[in-house]
């Protein structure tokens, strides 16, 4: 699970992607093409937290013949006070027309709403926007999830004084 920060709506995430690429992580089975970082950067330009700060997490998978990009905003862990240790999901907005305009061709764009489920596999089916199309001659499938997967650790810590810390 990779994450990077959108501390302000105008912060460019490519700096964080470079840090992650240099981190001590197991090598993926297939090396990600450099154009994916550019697409991630452009997608994140159009996703903003409603308030406060947020970290955008993502998973990348190659599912021949296309790359799948799974985006979500990470949880925020509360530190101190009566809610110490609790985590909040991050409310966010996404400029859908601008996201769609990134594609040279949109083959499908669907919203899947799953308000609740007792199914333990529900995280894989979280509500979200699903776009399949062509970006700079590359076939891609983008999923913008309403909540992070259960396996994703909190992306930020929020302190009583309003300070945020990257986890």
C-alpha cells in the first residue's frame, strides 16, 4: 500500500512519489512505467479534502492489457482527548469533469454505491467512481474509492491543537 500527502490542495504529490520509489520496499513483480506517476499527479490535482489535510493512498496493478489505479483518501487517527486512538474517514471532493478530461477516450464511467455490507470482503467493493479509458495511448482503469481498504494504516495523525503529522 503506497500513500502520499495532499497537505494543501495545491501541493504537488510527485515529490512524495519519488520518496516512495526510493524507500526500502520489496521490488514489484513488474516495474511501473514512468507515465503512471504523471497520471497520478494529474488525478490528484482534482481530489481535495473537504477540510483539513489528507493523504491520498493508491494501489497500482497491471492486469494485462491495462494498468489499474486504485485511489482513496487515508484515514486520520485522532491523538489525545476523549477520542484518542479513533480514526476518521476523510470527506473529499473530486472534480469529475476535469478527471474525465484527462482521458483521450473514456470507455466507461460508473458510480457504484454500496452503503453498507456485512460481507467481510466488502472493502474490495467499496463505493466509488470507476473509469476505464485511454490516457496518452495507455489503457487504464481508475477507481476512486469512498473509503480506504481495511488493510490501509492511517495516513495522518491529528492532535488536539489542530496539528497534523504524516504517519
